[in-house]
C-alpha cells in the first residue's frame, strides 16, 4: 500500500519498513514482519493507509495466526472484513446504476 503526500507519521512508517526490509535481507531471511498503518486525512473524512508484508512467507502466516488468535485481533479482523464487503457491495451497486444510466 503506497501513500501520496506522506504525513510525518506515514513517512516514519515507510522509513521503518525500509529499515526492517534491509535487516531481513541482510540476515537469515527467516524473520517476517507485517506493517499496517492508517491515519485520518486532514478533514477527518477518509483514512489513508500504508503497509507492507516482508520476510519469510511461512513466518508471515504464523504471525497472522497469532494475531487472529488474540480476541482483539479476531474482532478487528471481523470488522475489517465487514467493512471491505460493504465497500465492495456499494461499488457494485454504483457501477450497476452507472451502467443503467448509460443505456
């Protein structure tokens, strides 16, 4: 996830990501890291996100499993999945409406 016009926060997240990528590549490549960051825009109307997944794929899976096993992680994942499905549904409805209007 790339961001445009990075804030100081997002710039710090991206810098940390680059630093950790170098660390993982330099050493045994058995480590894994998942970074997810979000912040509201200046108006507080939308959010901007950035993130990365790096390192050993098997370890990434173990990290995700560990996150999902935590009660808070499980609930956050459910909310994110619901929001993603709602967003997809809204886009689908709007696209269908636009196609209908063009006829």
